[in-house]
């Protein structure tokens, strides 16, 4: 579920975190990333760690907000560059940007067909984010990552070797798994990729996708990656489609002690259509 425009992302816990003109009118109402926690200033990039169901910035529960780029197969030269990153930082007050690297979807030529080109797009965005004191998510943007494990292991090993000394960098290893098994498919894949990242010397935050377009966070909560450190679990929602039932899953997962990180969300329908659903959007933010 991605919409054909720039998505926004933010991390928050309640109305008190919606300052700065309601996060610049909910980051111009383009959608987003939510990490559940209280709010602290993210002006300086601090190392990210997890503790229980919380994500910590420099050891404190925190909040970041920013934008998700669209897949790197559409307009990467126009959008995956330093000028855009600088504009998002200065005009939108974004703390984070997400590099959604296409792998091989919808008949398009992604990383599996042209690794060097797509790595270059990602690195250009990552380097720009670091230069602007922003966080950046390196996203293996695929619905079938567990079938691409060897390629993902190699990619994230290289990214970990390159950026292991940069607290700015977050590794998102599986964007949106489909209706597959958490324990049988996603978890073994995650173990292999996380091991490659850690063996490369990187302790950066790793975000792991969950079944059914990263909605079944309850499945991950029932069988977490308990022997892996500094891991959060992906939750995606689109306010026009997903309501209280999905929020109940989020609440359950948090109650079981796992941290959630929303790397993609929208204020409209999951297919990108429909008007802004303000009521459900603010219910999610709260």
C-alpha cells in the first residue's frame, strides 16, 4: 500500500507532540511515519536504541517526523538528491527521510535488475540526510523480501559496513510482507539480515515488516525477535481504510512489550484515493 506521491512520516504520542503548527499541518497532509513514544527535541541526531516497547533517542524516549520518498523507480534523479533533502529539512522541518529502494515490483526494474543504479540513489539520499543532521531510513521496499534473502543480506551487509558509524541511519529490512507467516517466513528472513548487519559492526536500529502489508503487529508480538537487540516492528496504516481494529492490534503489540515504528502512513484510503479522513487521522495521532 503506497500512494503515488511523497508520503510523510512522523513519530509521536498524543496531541502534545503536534506543535509547530500541528506538525506543519500534519506534514502538509501527505501521510506518514509514526513511532510510538513521548516527544523530545530531535534537533541533534542521537543514537537510536530500544527498551521494552519504547524507542530511545540518545537514551530518552523521543519523537521524529519527516517524509518517505516514493519508490526509487519513479523520478529518482529528480527527488533523490541533496536539494530535496535540504528543502524538506528547512521548509517542512523534517527530522527524517525514507529511501524507499525498489527491489523488483510491478514489472519495473529495481535493485535486482540494476543494483549499482539503485544503490547510488539510496546513498545519495543517505549522504544528504547525514549532511543535514537528519535521520534516514534505508528501506528494502518489497512485498517479497523473504524470497530475496541472499540479495537483501548482501545489500544490508554493504550498507552496514558503509554507515555503521552514522547514528543517522536506520535499516528497514522488509517494507510490506503480504499474507505470509510471521514465524515461518518473515522471522527467519529477519534473523539472517539482522545477523549480517550486526556482523558488519552496525548497531543501528533495524525495523522489521509484519504480515499483511505490515499490519499484523500482533503476530510479531506473540513471537518476537527476543534474542536480537535494537529492533522495532513495522506498522502501516491509511486513515481512510484502517481504523480502530488496527489500532487495537497496535495497542496489543505495545502491551506485549515490542516497539512499533510506522514507516508509512496516509490520511486518505490505502489505494491513495478518497479525501482526507481527519477524524481517523487524529485518532491515530492521539
